[in-house]
C-alpha cells in the first residue's frame, strides 16, 4: 500500500475502523483490503488501544450477539501485527491535557494520546470530529486508497 521509496508508516487504528472491518456488510475497498494485508504481512505497523476493545464490544454485548463479540476478540487478540496498547496513567494524563487544550471528547483524547505515545505517523479513522493532531496525519478509512 504505500508509495515507492516511502518508508512504511505506523498507523493508529481507531475504534470505528475496527467496527467497519468486522461489521461491514459490504466488501472492503481495494485500499482497505490492501491496508489489512500490508499490516498482516508486516509492511506497515498498526496499533490500537484497549479502549478500542471496550468500545467495540458494547453493542454486541447489549444485543447478546456472542458471534460478533467473538469476531472482535479474534480480530484484536489473534493479530500480533495489531497490538492492543494498555491505557496507562501516562496516556490518561496526556489525554486530560489534550482534552483541556482542545475540548475533544475523552475517548478521542485517549486514542490520540495512545497514538502519540507509540509514535504513530497516521491516525486511521472515520470520525470526522477528530481534529488533526500535531505530528499525526489523519487518514479517513472510507477514503483509504492504494
């Protein structure tokens, strides 16, 4: 997925991207499929947060949809190329600072603080409310192209 001569990127995968991958009724676009393939093959690095796991599981647990719960767990637990980072005290402190400075919602601040803490280059999301954060490029999942 990337351009010739460009170093692989380190992506932060937002909750809404994981939901789109697991629960999408349609096929992935070629760019989305290439992204997942590049991560699985180690061509790009991707990480997410434990918060992603908690956010993804709310609706399927409320619906008692054990099959979807299992799909999320398999996707996030069974993919060593997509580590799930812990929500540490340092991340929470940075999230509080981000929220105080920008007014963004706490979950978004935790995601952005996690992305920053693990040196991500790209924040992959479909949440148009997420503002560009200094040092991290925003990439929209629904616009992801090869």
